[in-house]
C-alpha cells in the first residue's frame, strides 16, 4: 500500500521506486477510498510505470490517473494467478474503469436422467448433482424449450415430474396428442422406451448423421416385415430430424467451442457469443459491457474473456474459443481457463472453413444488435438531451444535418448529407451531390458547392432547415460553411465542426462551436459525443458508398459509348475483333475499318474520339 505524498497529489515517483517487479495485481483508489480500477501485470513496476509517463497517455487513462490517490498491490506466484485474482476482484467490487458485465444466472441445460427404468427429460439450471446426462449450455430458456418441444414430438420421452409419473392410473393429455408413449401405465415396454431414450441422447450429443442412418435401416426392416405402422413412425422421425437439420444455418464439425465477436460503435460495445456444442449451433447471446479503458476490439476481447469465463459462477468453459480479432495475452488467458476447467483450452482467431463462417455470423450479429441499440428511441433521445446540455441550448435540437466529402485522389468527388432526428437516422432525407468544376482534391471547394446546392433548395422551401449543421472538419471547413450560409442569407442554423484529435481515434475529437467561437472537447463516454460520432461516421459511410458506386459505374461504362453511331452491337464487334478496349484505342483508322459493321467514316469517328 502507498500513501500520497501530499493531500492532493499522488507521489508516483516515490511509489514506483518501491514497487516490485514480480507478477501480481494492482488496485487504484481515489481520495475517498473508492476503488477505481483493478489490473494485473507480469511485471508490476513496469506496468504501473506506464500510467505515469509524461506523454502519449490516452485521455481515458489520463482521466483515471488524475483521480488516483492510492495504489495497493498484491504479489502472486504467476501471471495466471494474477489474472484469476483480478477477475474475482472485478466481480466483487465492479470498479468503474474496468469493463463490466451484468451478472446473470447460470446457463440452462437439458437433463436426461438415468436412475429410473423410464428416464425423464427436463430443463435444468444450477449444480449438476443428479445421475444422468447434461446437454448444453443453451444460451437462453427459449432455446431449451424449442429443443425439448422437438424431442417430445419426435421421440416422445416423458417430461413429467416423478411424483406425477408414479401416481398415474391412466394416460395423460400428452399421450393423447402423441407427445408421450405413456410409460406410466405400461403402454410401452422398457426396451422400446430405452431405444427412444438412446435416440434422444444421440440427437442431443450431435450424432444426428448416425441416428438418421440407424432410423433409416430400422424403417427398411419394418417395411420388409410388413410392419407399416412402425415404418411410418420411423419415417416421421426421420422427416423431423431432416427438417431440424435444414433449419441450422451451419451444421459442420464436431467441436465444442464458443465464437466471440466484438464490435465498437459510437462509444458503445457489443460482444456476441455463439455457442457450438457437438458441432451444432445451440444459439447465441449479445452482451453490452459498460465502457472501459479499451479503445479497440482487441482490447475489449482481452478484458471480456477472463471476466466472462472466470468471474461468472457455473459458466462452462469450452475446449476452444474462437475470436473475431486477435486477443492480447491469448496464451495467458488460455492457461487461466485451463487451470479453472482442468482441461486444455485454446484461444485463437486464425480459423478457416465453417469456423470462419461462424466468426462472420457472430460479427454480423454483433454489428446489427449494436446498431439497433445505438438507434433505439430512448438511447437516441438521451443523446439529443445530452447534446443540448453540452452546447448550452435553450431547447433540445430536433434535427441534425452532417456533411462529408469523398473522392479518390480528387477523382469523382462526391458530397454526402445525412440527417438525424430524435428517432435516429432519417434516411429518406439523405442526399448525395456529385461535385463538378473544382480543382481535384479541393475539399473546401467541394464543401462550398455541396452546401450551396443544399441550402439554396432549402431556402426555396424544398425541405426543412436543421437545428444544427455539423461539418466533418476543423476550423477551415467550418469557416467555409459559415461563409456559404451568410451568402445565402441562412442566419438561423448553428454550426458545429467535428475534427479528429491528434491521435485521430474515436473519442478524442476536437469540437468547434461557431455560436461562441470556442474550441472544446467532450468526455469520451459522453452520450452527446457518441451522437456526434454516430452522425459523422454515417455521413462518412454514405459518402464513401456513393463515391464507390459512381466510380464502379464509370469503370463498367465503356468509353466507346460516347462515340456517335456506335451501339451495343458494334461495340461488341470491336471488342471481339481487337480483344479489349485498350487495343481498340491503339488501332489505326485502317485497322478499325476492317471490323464488320464499321465504315471508314465510323472508323475515323472512333479514332478521333480517342486521339482528339
């Protein structure tokens, strides 16, 4: 433990001079004794020194360091022990600067008993003390119910409580609707019931291919024995199994693994976990950790994995964890998971074939779920309110517009205008502008032309003026926008410039508020900043998409289309004759005139088109 050298300052120099270089964990506290952050290190002295360097400290970390008044360290025998202790402390104290997961219940399983003559299949959550087989974990209760409903209809294994089963004197409703074979009143022999139980276990174990082959063989045997009722029942089971297989998007391999994908957007985090057992995708689940010091997907995963598997009671640790991005200290995390599970665990991001498809599936789900969360009405309204407070406005803005410019080395310049209201992106009001007649690469002139065209129309009543006009750029672009609006007589639209900071990373933007002429920054976890990042990124995406479409269209368009008298048929003959457009461009008038359908006059037109 270290006490500060002065009441209002932490003496980092003295503290570091006495810090060990052994592995362990460190706990950072503020002046009121509140725990701010828990971390682990292979070398405590080296790791803690990095917090107190004079330059290059990210703003989030700098904000943490400014609050530190005390640091406690705990030495451990290994870095693996440090990682496990770190996760226990995070779970117990939930420090604000660590990535935090909402603590939830353990995952549900399907339990197939084995202690009775007529085993029961049931939902299970909690400790695994009963005799039988546990299948899972499933991502949620709904996934368990869907699987049990399928099994009940297909193999008709009982799901009733033992107390009910032992006291039946006649079949219940489940027998009437063909979801149970009524073993309670001996309507099925123990041998036939055991066969249904075995098939249920095969299905839950992921051995569907073997099961289907076995059922098909039994169906053929029943048909040959003229037991058509039995054959029909087996046919129905095969049909049901084929149907459930076709519903699985991917059904390959026989591994037990979790696929973990992380996405960051507009200051929020989504981690999507895909659960695969015996080669079958049992389901998936999205998590939205509270923001931490992490500023990339790689950092998020490095913090998420230990807490997800080590700090959660009852969490099953699979043999393999596949991630969407490389994970720092992946070997260390794998070693800690091995210690916790008692078996070998691998953590990797290098996968191919169906595993890479699973990664893409998880990543897409994370992107879609996070986008939905970002665009939710409540979240959007909260951000508009935060923007009002941050800019000191009398009323909450209802409509924002943002402009961005896109081009390839000055070629095919295009401007985008995106619109947000309190419900999120208003895509029906998005606009693109093809910029012509400017010096290639002159973004100021491109912005001037786009604003003139947009606000000339708005002044004529063709649409609504925004409550705030956001410009993706610094003082120069903001000044150009002010000049354009002044020239057009648009005097009631506030202007806000959003420029990338010195690090050029999200969360470190510099803002220019034209109403006051002030330059300022917002906290990286500010909802107002997240709103500005979102609309800026959307304007950038919309501009790039439009530019690429325009560029690709030009590349697809043959320059022969500009020659009078050259239609599709003659273009095809020219390209077939010479083998490509470049050879057509090199050809002489005499060579061009040799092409079927090309007269000497047309040959001269074509040659003149390419050579002036």
